[in-house]
């Protein structure tokens, strides 16, 4: 069975953004070792009872694609969506019975699976079967008889392993190098990075957008926000001045502006909701 990840920043961020607690269960699961470079994790969101009034569900930008299967819908195929890379949070309205299972890819992971130009789906939410019909059909078939989240995740994981083995799509080495640099550092000199990898080259820029969906600079900004958000959660909203510097922001106004752009609320509002104030 898939290994459940202990409650962490994703669950805290969701509950803070949605301002809910007991109305939902939210769990994350690790992919198999063979998929670690392509799939970040799986998540499952379910209501403990049907929602009688609308509740906002926020998915934060993280530089990757997400596929969501809504088992709360009567028709799984029409209720399954794929969310492309985005610079802003995606806000969805939940109502009634909610039972969503999602695959959260690593940046570039979905491109390696499908070969689809990631930039074509920047900031878009589309029907999964209309974007990747063959892959969608295979996954739908593998989970059609499953009834519990862990069993569905196990089947999806096994199917993805097979699909990735058959895929001949690879990310160019220079794009991998830039990605590894960005994800390994909390604070970096973008000008120096640009000089090292020639990010001003139109060819490198186009390749990066095709594989990841955003430019190297845009991904760097997204990852900076993710680092800041994790820091707020880990430090419970304390030591913000140090966090601003550690994350690479110029000053507090810069941090607040960018955080609000991605999260849809200020850092102070986020911390207050996280604390249940």
C-alpha cells in the first residue's frame, strides 16, 4: 500500500486558504521509488459529510501539473481535470460530496509522460481525457474497480511506472541542470544563473517553457514563494524578517505583494487562519 506522508505544509496551506478544518480529510502519499523523479506525491481530499454551502478550495502554484480525479461526480471521466503550470493560485468551489484524488507531478514530470508542450496549458484547467486521451483511458481503466483511495493510488502508481518506461520523451540536459540548481537552493543569484546556463538564449527559453510550462525566472519566483510558505508554517509565523531574507525577497513589501499574488491573501492573514484565529 502507498506510504502516507505525515501532515505538512500542503495540508496546512489548504486549510488556511480554505479556512476549514473538520469539514475535510486531507492526506498525501509518496509515489514508488521508480517515480520519484516524475511524481512529487499523490493527494486525497474528502469531505466528512456533504457540504451544504460552497467552500473555496485553493491549489497553490508550484511549477508543475496536477491531474485530479473527482470520485464525487457521477461521471468520473467528465469530472477529471488537469491543471497546468501557473503563476497564480487556482480557486475551485466545492459543494456537496467531495472525493478528489490527485497526481501532483514534479516540474517537467507530465511532459516526460506525455510529450505535450507544457506551455500550451499554462494557467489552464482542462478535461484530462481531452488533453491526453490515451493516457487518461489507461488510467481510468486501471481504477474503475477500485473503491478506496489507497487502492486507487497503488493502481495508478503501477500504471504510471509502465507508461513512463514506454515513454521515449526526455528533458534536455541543460533544462535538467537549471531545474536541479533551482530546486536545490533557497536563495540564489538569478543573474549569475542566467550567465552560467545562457538563459538569455531563445532556444533554452523555448525548451524550458515547452518542458516546464513557465520560464526559468517564473519558476524561480514560484519556488521562492513555496520556500517562504513552508517557512511560515514551520516557524508558526514567527521570525518573518529572517524568512524574507532567507527566501530572497528584497524587502517586506516585496514579500507581501508576491505572497498575496500566489496565495490570495497576505502572510498575516495566512498565519491567522493557520492558527485558527
